[in-house]
């Protein structure tokens, strides 16, 4: 077997061929990305603009300039944070375990990030915060958004308010760019329902990876949006290249990419490592495996991730619950499996895309992945906003069920770190 294993080595000659292609001035595939980066002023200027746009004071000032009602919500959220209104971790452990000193017994090395999806509208975050205060619950430490980007920029500065709120509460968040081949450019795509049934990366045909780079840099430099969802092998490579060039971009790989086995994980992480900077960082910071992935797959993936020096860099984002409709067979609840695997696999996020099945399934309007693609105008015209917010709060409840289960099992959680001291 050792003889066979030696046959797998990649020769330096092959690596030299790849490097030659990457640096070839006649390689238009790469040159077009370089042209876009230079158009925006180069990596240093791009990062400077993004850092300026991301400053909390600047975000709030822009909201006030457009008389956004969300500015007052942010003031309220800041006040609650500063007054210590949200439950502290010490009080939370005491409530869950009945032991004031329980924090010393919790495994924080494998703490699981509490993740919720999708935060489509900023007011939902305020409703979630009020619910958390009333019930002494935890706010997630990671939020995913799948709302149309142009729509949220026009909605009272929703994109600005969310960016500011994430800094106030202490959480990471991910946006989903509009350049994803769902605008008629992909001849295979009849509608969103086609996406939800066939995983393997959403098509972004022809020139779309370059449009994706353009759109990313637009929102990065104007709104400070750093982390975005990535759903196509071409845009994943583009994101690796941006980071290698010096742009401080970050992305997470969507469940729609269909990484459902260790070899798929190996392929993805190998590319991340090859294009990592000298300090070991890569633009890949979140990796959502397929809903089909089991604990064996996660453990194998974790070994590969560790061997490539990416354990602290790349978070595995594992679906614990899913929407009731249009994506998985229900009931779907991976909480027990999470408790088992989190004992020995570090840097996992517990993603909640739906409420617990018995609750979510009983709603008059159960959660539906296709709702993510519904324009706000249609949501309002159909009178669905309250129902969709209830779906979101059901996901919040599922997050807290997972948090309790983890803590009872002696495993730490990563929640909104500015709120739960």
C-alpha cells in the first residue's frame, strides 16, 4: 500500500505548470479578475474603503441621513447591551444546570457556534432580541441572510442596520449576492424550485464569476460586507484568488454545493490551502456540508481540515434543523448527532434553517426555503410578513433548544458575545 500511496504525490513540475498558468499575462481567465481589482483601486484601497464603510459610527450616520426608523432600534439595542439586560453566561449556566460554578466544567475548546438562517429583515432581529430578554435566552453568534441585495439597500437602509447590529451584539453574518444565475441566464433553471432539488452548485454561467467579483467588491467597499455565501466552483476559485491578491474577503460555502463526502471536502480544502496566504489564512471561513453528511463524514472531514492546518480557519456549518418545505424530507433534526460529534470535532456551527419539526410543521404557514426568493412586495401583498417572522422566531427557539442540549452535555456554545458576558 505504501508503494501505491507514493504514486499520489503531485510533482513539482505539475505545480510549476499551474503557477505558470496563473501568472501568464495571456491568461484572460485570470486577467479579467485582476482588471476588476485594479478598477476598484487595488487591494489596499479596496480594504481601506471597506474598513471605512464598516465603521459603526459611519453606518449609523448613514441611517440617520435617510431618516431610517432602524436608527432608533439600534439605539435601543445598544442600550439593552450596555445595561446588561440580556442573560449573562453565568446566569444561563445556572438556569440550565442548576450549578453556579458549572462554567468550569464546560468544554470550551469545542464550543459550538449557534447559527440561524435566514435573517431576511432587520426588524426580525429586534423581535428576536426582545424575546431573548423576556425569556432569558441566548442570541445566536452567527446569522445568515439570503435576501436580495438591491432590495435591502432600498428598504430604509436594512443592509446598513443589519451590519451595525452585528457589531453591537457581537456576531458574524453572511450576505448572499444577487449574481447567482437565477435571473434567466442559466438555461437549466426553470425557477427556484430547481435549485432546491439538485445540489452540486448553482450555475453561474459564462461571464457570471466576473459579475460576482464586481458585485462583491461593490458591497464590500460601500457597505463593509465581508462574508458572502458561495454556491459555485468558479466563484469559489475567484474568491480564493481575491484573497490571495490581498483583498480581505471571506465566504462560506453553501449547502447547495452538495459537499456530501470526505473526497469532496478534500478537494475543497486542498484548494483553500493551495491559495492560502503565507500566514495560513484563506477566504474560506465557513463550510456547509450537505444535509446528507453524517458524523462519519464530519470526522473524516475534520481530519483532513486539521492535516491541512485549517481547523481554526474553516468552520464546519452543519444543519441541525431545516425548513419544513422544499429542501429535505421531514422530520429533520440532527441535534443528537451534533452532541455526539461535537465532543471530538472542533469549530462547528449548529445551523438552524427551520424550527423544531413538531413546532414548525404545525404552523399555518410552515417555513419554506422558497420564501427566501420571494420579493418583499410579494410578501406584503400576500400578508405573509407576520408568518415569516414567526417562522424565524421558531428557528430562534430551535437554536436555544440546541444550546441547552449542548450545555447539558458539557459542551460550550458561541452566542452573541457582546450581549451574553
